[in-house]
C-alpha cells in the first residue's frame, strides 16, 4: 500500500484550523472573567450567524433548494445538539 503525501498547503490549512479551534477555548476562558456564559454563547452564535449570512449574500445563495426539507433539517439540528 502506497503512502499518500499531502501538499504543504493542506498541512498549513490544518495548522490554521487547529490554531483557530484551540484559541477559541482560551479566549472563552478569558471572556468568562467579564461576561456570563449566556452572553458568551449569544455572542458566538451572533458572530457566526453574521459571518455565514455574509457568505450567503456574497455567494448569492438561495434557500429555494431547501423548500420542503425544513422539518428534516430542524430535526437533525435538534438531535445534533444533544
């Protein structure tokens, strides 16, 4: 079986992702000094929603392809949080 080699760019993206993911935990710990957990959670969700909304607007994303699939998507979201 041959060993698959990944390009350097893939490793750099992985390091960037790991750094971003890990840094968020340290920043939440610092934020807990000044904010309640509910405020931090709301802020993180709000920032994520604004970011994703901006991406959707930039790419001119349409929700028409999800028409009729909302109940299934909501069920997956609800069970995914458990």
